[in-house]
């Protein structure tokens, strides 16, 4: 009788320990995922929900001068965005802001040009990452040196870049120099990212390539590229998804006067309007959009880029090289 009681007590104590262990695991899991879930809910769900709602509203000062009145305006904000983009002369003083009007007309070509240059330089990053991955001479030094621009302040890098071209080479900054600067700032990060992906390849695979007599070029093309292709797809998809938000470091170089120099991207245009605008339509000539209209502009470009991004990802995964 006593032995049965002891057995039951032992079993119950073990069950209690198991339950306590499971409870602790659940508490740990809840604590671990609480912050990312809160971050996602606040900065993605809530922000985007408010942006969508704001796109269909307008705000005015109350008739008594106290408080702000909001009202639904349908697609009026979207109409305003189209009018500003395709008829900027109606919203900017042509005598004072002729450069701004001209820059808006060049905004789309320059935005896609910066994106195209980014894609053009993509093979350079992959090739040099392969050089570092194979541990060729000075590979470790190159990895550190190329990543330094991402560590140094962007203001310092901009000043150095300007001084090199203006004081040493006596060359005025132009579109090619901006492309070169964006390439330098992103090259080191790309090399580190692709090198990390290559280091994840099982060492037996390149060793078998050497034993089979495959050249370095064949190893790179038929083994390395297929093995890191998911990383390449991620980079391409992220670049395409952010095409309309890319400011191309224009604010770092020119502050609020990039349009006067003839440079403008969609991301930079939205940023400049945002820092000088308000929830109520501003009176300044330079700013032509209020927050609701900027929200409409962001939503409009989101609706354009989402299907493009998903289609590009689908095509890359379907027709790109595979590990098999």
C-alpha cells in the first residue's frame, strides 16, 4: 500500500516538474516574441493602416480656430498627386522654381536610372565576394577596407567625396558621380552579405569540384551561384521593393536643394515635402502636398511596386539556377 502511494507521489511530482518546465518555456517564448510582434503591429500594421485612412481624408482648421476638422474626400488626394507629377507648373512658381519643375519631370527617369545602375553593379559585388570567399591574396584586408564606408559617418564620406572631385580633380559633381558614390556605399555591404552566404556552403562541395578537375570559373558559375541564389533573390527583391523610396543620398549631398542641381528621385521628393509640409495643406510654393496627399502618393507607388516585386520574385525562383 505504501509503495503504491510513493509511486503515485513520484509520478505527480514528475508531472508537476514537466508542467512547470512547459510553463517556463511558454513564458520564455512569449517574452521572446513580444517585442518583434509589438514592433510589427506598431510600425507596420498601425502606421500603414493610418496611412491608408489618411489617403482618403483632408484636414482643415475649425471655423472657430480651435482644433482640426477631418473629412473624407474620396480620391481627391490621388488626383492632386497626379496633377503635381504631370503638371508641376500648376503648383510651382515657374519664375522662382523653374528648376523644381524641370526636376519633377526628370524624377521618374532618374529614379529608374539609379535602380538600373544598382542592378548593373550587382555582378561586381558577387565576383569580389567570391574572391574574398576563396581567400585569395589580401582577401581579409579587402573585406575590412570595403566595409569601412558603412562604418564612417555618411556626412564625412560625403565631404571626402566632394573634396576629392572638386579640390583634387576640379570636377563638378554630376549624375555619374552620384551613381559612383551610391556604388561605393553599397559595395562593401554587398560583399560581406554574399561572402557570408558563400561561407555557408558545405566545404565538401568545392573540394569535390577540385577533385573532379573543375576550374574556378566553373565552380563559381555552376556551384557557387546556384548555392547562394536565394540570397541574390532576396537582394533583388528588396531593391525592387524600395525603388520608389530610394533617395540615392541626395539629401546628404545637397540638403533641400538637390532639385536646383537637377537631381530628384521619388523618395527624395517625398522626403523633402514631408519635412516641410504639415497635415494641413501648406502655403509655401516649394511644398505642394500635405500629409494626406503624401500618404496617397506612397499608397499609389506601393500598389505599383507590390505586384512587380511579387512577380519578379516568382520568376527568379522559377527560372533561376537551383542547387539541384
